[in-house]
C-alpha cells in the first residue's frame, strides 16, 4: 500500500491528463456560446443555450473524471467507477478540485484493499459454461414477464 502512496504525483498527473480534454471542450463550447450570443451572459434560448449546456456539462464532469482516473492509475480498471462516483459526490458536496483528488486516492486505496482481500480468499473464477447454466432457468420465463410489464392498462 505504501508503494501506491509513493507514486501519488504520478496518480495525480494521470488524472489531470484525462481531465484536460473535458475542461478544454467544455470551456470552448461555453465560450463560443457566450461569444455568439452577443451579450456578456449565458444564452437562454435556442441552439446557443444547448451549446452552453453541453459546455457546462463538460466542465461539471471534470472532477469525477479526475477522481476516476486517479483511482485508475492506482488499481487499473476496477478503480474507474468508484473513483468517478466519489468525484461526483465531491462535486455535489462542493469539495471542489481537492475533494476530487482526495476521493480518487480514497477510492483507489479501498479498491486495492478489496482486490487483495479477494486474492487471499482464492475464489475460483466462474467458468464460461456456468453463465449459461445460471441464465437458463430464468430465461424461459423472461419473455412472459416482459409481456406483463409492457401491457397497456
């Protein structure tokens, strides 16, 4: 675990490198929408409003992306979702950039510990033909259940 924390700078730089396209694309779209609006305000109707909303969405996503890819740098693919969810929570709480960085580190450490716990349990992987065995008992009844869900009252 100390090896993960010794490379903290590399983890932060990985998160920032994946975050930059979101900041650039969101900022450019928002700036173009405001510039073409003709007023120094965010547009409130039409195509320019949609363009500004897309730009704001890109700027909103940069903290979850930062956090997710910090965790990705620490533990590879299993860290992306927990890191991004933690980053979204940090954004919603108003923790900002530093909160996103901290949530990425925490998510990476938690996933690292969980992966080590699972590795110690020696759980055998599910065989490929086992998936079909799990699906078959329920699979025969699914079309009938879907018909009931789609029935118009």
